[in-house]
């Protein structure tokens, strides 16, 4: 049995505040407006500290993107410091979200890879390909699980937050799924953007996973598996049917969110995984004192579309 704590959308801010010179004439201006009018009121630094500390009781912590808020260098440094703290007691795997590859310049500088590369050391490095965000897919073989990290994060114009895996990464992913070391384990796949989305195409192009249908097609060989995502800031799960079986798809809320709804409020998901089954999936939500977490159910959707 492997216990995996799933966090997402940390939106870590720099302790030194905004880097104003890095905001001029780029998308960060609209991101900052969003922070002022909405996100700044609901993401709490003290909540994040409590959630990170509680998550270390698991065997492995995975973070499905949007670790930083506007991809400032100070945010990367602070987020790395926070993850290093918990990495002293539990292994961490972290993938990028759209906020971590916020600008083309951030992608060119390979900022995410520079800061979080130590959390993405693959056991099957020869099957990874070179992407602007780093080398993906990253595979960690841990007991009954094969943790497979993907990157759907790409820089987008203002007001667009959609993600994209790309043909080359999907082809590499397909090869990994049939590797003997993976087939004898339960695949646990990490992606930032939601892999299932029933909205219209225009909505998916705005803030969904553009090639979600191709990703789902790549899951066809799986008789069992677990896909973990973030981005939506809601704790939700569904079952995706494949030609070979079923795959559990589970989203995590923002790890620092102050919200009255337990499906959104700060916390993490905990999965108990063995080779054959997702034995248990449960949410842990921060109480009003911000000092302890209590168990909560993860909202289930009828079918994955």
C-alpha cells in the first residue's frame, strides 16, 4: 500500500512582494488584477503552511501545478523553500501549471526546471523527451505505483489559461504505459489541466486541455489507473471507462483556499493505492482555526465526459 497526498494550485507569493519591473507590458498585469480582485482575498499563506505540514504524514506528496502565482523569481524561490521543508520527511513530485510557465520568457529561461528539477528525477529517463518546461514524462517507480508526471503548461496570451500536451509527449507517454516496469504497477498520472471536460470547444480552448481527447485516447491500454489534476480549484472525482477497464480521475482544490464549501476549501486529497486497486480516496480540509484538518468526501460526478 502506498499513501499519496495530492496538493495543487499553491499560488505561492514572493515574501518580498510584487516585482513591479517584471510586470510591465506583459500578461502579469492581468494576472495581478485577478489577484487583487479575487485570488488575493481567498488564498492564505498560513493555510498553505498547515496543509503542507499535514501532508507529510503520507508516503509521497504530489503537486499538480500552479505552484507559483505569476512565475516571479521570488515566488519560485519561496515555493522551492516550502517544498524543500517537507521533502526532508517525504518524497515530493511537482509538475508545472499554467501559472508556472506564465510567459514565453519564463519558458525560455526554464525557470520551473531550474527550481523544481530535483523533484522530477525519472527512473526511466531514456523514455522522456525534451520539452521547453523540462524532460517529460517523468516516471517514478514506487512500490505498487508508477507515478507518471506530464506537463500541460505552455505560455498563453492574456485571459487564456489552456494547456497542451503535444503529440511528441503523448507518444512518449504511450510508450511508458506499456513498459514492463509500469504495467506491473498501478499508473498514477499527474497533469495540471482537467483531462475530462464536457464544456464546449471554445471553453476548452480558453482554459481547458486543448488535446484532452488525444490524452484520453492514450489511456486506452489501461485496465486500471489513477489520473490526478488541478487547475479547477475543486475537489472532484469520476470514473473514466477505457476499452480495457476503468481509470479513476480525481481533482484537488487549491491548497491555500479560504472558502466555505468543503469541495473548494484548502486541504489535500489522500489516496491509498495498491497494485490492483485505488483502495480509498478521501479529502482532508482545513478547519476554521487553520490548525487542523478533518476528513471529507470527494464529490463524485456521474461518468467522465
